C-alpha cells in the first residue's frame, strides 16, 4: 500500500465513509487532517502492520451495502 488508500476510501459506501475515516485516524494515530491526507495519498508510506490493518478495515466496510 505504497500509493496510499484514497481510492479505497472512495469505494467505501457513502453512508459509512465518515465512520471509516474516524477509525483510520485512530488506527494510524493521526490527529490532524493534513497528516491524514499525506498518508491517504501516499506521501507518507504506511508500515507493513499499518497497511495490513488498513486493508482489513476497508474489507470490513466495502462488504457493506449502502443504506
């Protein structure tokens, strides 16, 4: 996941996107929008452990159907 996860976040159903984003903030330990953005677009690379956790989180949300 060296290229970021912006596309993956856009594939999360709109009804769950804000909740998913909040979980990503917590998971990655970021506290500001600019820091989150740099990780999302791939300017700051995720560690292998972070990448695995992010993929699992997206799998959880992408399997849901928008309400």
